[in-house]
C-alpha cells in the first residue's frame, strides 16, 4: 500500500453552529496510520516516516481486527497521571531499534486512539462520508490494552469545557458528511485548542555559568528568512536531559546569528546551526510576533525549513 498524507483540520476559534457535526477530544500525541496488507503491517507517521519498529504494540493486528487488510488513522499517545504527554510519547518515537525499544515498551506504554478507517479488505473508504467510515471502523476494530476507539460527542461546547477543565489539548469538530481527502486541509475538519503550540527552530542558547539556561527559537517567513520568536527554558526536561541537550548543541555551534535581524539577547548567547526543531507550548502571540509564556515540550523531527509562521502555511 502506498503511504497516505493524512487529512488535516484547520484551526478555528469557535464551534460550528450549523451542519451535521461530531466532536472528539484532540489527543496530544503522534499522528499515525497503520497499514495492514497481505505483505505485512507497517506503521507510518504524518510525514510519511516509517515508525514500525517504534510501536511494535500495533503490529499484532489479529488481536484487534479480523480484517484481511486495512488502513487506520489515529493518534499514538502516552499517558502520565492519566493525561497524554507529548514529551513522553516522543521518547518512544525517537527510538531507533535494539533492546531499548523492548525496555521502553514497559517504561512508556502507548495507546493508539483510532478515529478513522480509510481502507478495508481491498476497498477504499476515502470517498465515503465520515459516518460510514466510523461505522465500518467500529465493525472491524475491537479495543485492547493498546487500541482505543476515539469517542464521538454530540455537544461541542460541553466537550470543550471538559477539555479545558482537565487541561487537555483541545477538541476536533468533524463534518459527518465529509469524505477523506489525502493531503487535504479544509473546514470539514476543524481544531479548537485549549492552548497553542508551534514547532520552532533552535537557533542558539543562553548559558548560566557552565550550564544551559534557555533556547533561542525562530521561524522562517515565506522568503526563507529566519526570525526570532522568543526563548524557552528546559520545561519538562530534567537536569540530566538538559545536560545532554547542551552537549548536542555545543557540537553545532557557529560564529554568526542565523536570524535575519539582530536581537537583544545576542550578547549573552551562543549561536547554533538551525538544524534542531522543538515543540513549544505558549499562551499567545505578541504584536511583535514573539511568543508569550513559551514552555519547551519536546525535541521533534521536522525539516527546519517547514517551521514557518502559521499564516504563511506552516504548522
């Protein structure tokens, strides 16, 4: 089966009031499609990178589906104190094989939150409306320790309120009549976030004594120029992780700023080659296009040139 770039939601500020909609929790994890065919099973992420060895829990397809072939769409999450942690799931996503994966399977168990069925027993479902795909999904997939079916809610305002109360990422609003458009992104799927996040480029760091104090972050504009958007401390990383990050950053030091404009923090920082990318949560954008209250969530694998200001088509 040829890998599919998944259908993406657009950002929205309000819950749609008219139409045939269903509402779901937006899980903070890794977008994953599982492909089962006569030749075997593969696990592929939204950027078409193979993640089969990283999530072996998804390979025992007989335990959760009797279908001969399928393509499932969903989100892989890791829970910490009952809540999804992107920081934790990325520890699994970055693994590259060996005994480490077997160890991390026990330390960081994952759950695949399945929400769509794109292909089943040799037949594409993508031209079918969402309600038909969901009906098919529930008929071929059963829940297990590592497989869950994403729940539908009819009342969006109530779900959004509950999500905010629990500190979850947000909700998804989906048109039940919508077909599935590979590589598409339009208003038939909408996301409303409880907090904002962005994938940014690490462009430098500020030291405190011999240690790392904060990272300097940037985004590209449509002309390919890199702009400073703020700095973030270690966030969810512990002291040992922070030292490891500093070690890798020191290997990529460079003498000049990668930013198109000079910044105030320049005198205290060490520039690095813009090759590392991170997910950052923040409250809002300032008028000067910098982040307010940024918190470092996790290092992620992303082409730095794809890290652009959202209004120019990015995140």
